[in-house]
């Protein structure tokens, strides 16, 4: 039997998975949980993976693979301005309307475009097929079988404010800035392009102050950022 342990990494070190860990935001890792719930429902016959959805030209598989052509809100100026102002989160209806979700970017299966809106549609499919809201559906279909009892759904911005590292980062004049680390301030930037990633960060509050940089032939920013952050384990 596989034993599942979760722990947080802080200052380049893995917290004791047996000890209490702070709540941390999952961000787009929730897509994996949504996909798992959808596939459990597929296995049980409540959803179909390769049949076009009712009134839609794409399938569940294409939504999960970002090949459905569904547009996203990532490029919407109004959305980013609303986030910067701290406005109330947009409703699902407003998101769909703002991106003109009925107007696909390309015919399903003939392209690829990352879409948070596509996974919003997956959420709706899971809720409909499970006949319960997404919180209850994820707990029953995914988290309970994995023994994950401490997962909670963030419904309001305040729910994220209470998590570790939820709102500590900001952006200065050409620098990403994090003030949440026990090392004090962390200032720098990460760059990623085809085939490689670079990162350089300065820690002015260390004694003495220190700077670290890392470069790697990978397109995973997290790997390179972790290499930089893990250099200073004070």
C-alpha cells in the first residue's frame, strides 16, 4: 500500500512530513485534482472522455489536455486590473462572458492553448455528474481515497491570506520581491525561454548579504528557483 505524505519546503529544506505543516495554496495543482475527479467519474460511467459534450464541439479529454480551443482570461487587461485593485473575484458567468467562451481559438483537437476557463468547465462537469458541489465531490472522489483530510477549498481571497506564502510576493522596479522568508528580503528575477531557464536573486538581510544565480537547460522555472533559494539555508 502506498503511503502518501505531504510537507512544505521552506528555506530550501523539507519540513517534517509527520509534523504540522502550514496551509499552502495549491494554485494550478488543483487542475490535477479536478482531472482525477473527472476520470473517476469516467471510470464509473457518469462521464464520457471522448464523446462531444452536450451543445459543445469538444470532448472532456480535449478540455483536460488544453486542446479544446477554449480561450482564457490570462490576457485580459480588465481581469489583471481587477486583481491589482483587490476587487471581489469575478463570477463564473462574468469570466465566461469576458473571454467570449463560445468563440473557440481553434477547432478542437487542432491546436493547444492553456486554459483556466477550460478547467472551469471541467469543474462544472464534475459537479453535474457527481450531483454535489466541487468541495464535496473532490473530497469524496479524490482526497478521501488518498487520505488527505486537511485539504480545504478557498472560496474568498481571505481564505488564501491565511495560507503560508499566500500574499508575500510583489513586484518592484524590474525585480520580484518576497518578504516572507526567514532569510529576510529576497529580490531578483527568473527568466525562461525555449530550452533554458535562469534565475538570479539577492538576499540583502543576510549577514553578510549574498547573491545567488542558477542557469539550467530546462523549461521548469521551479527547478532553477529552488536551486537558488536552497543555496542559503539559514
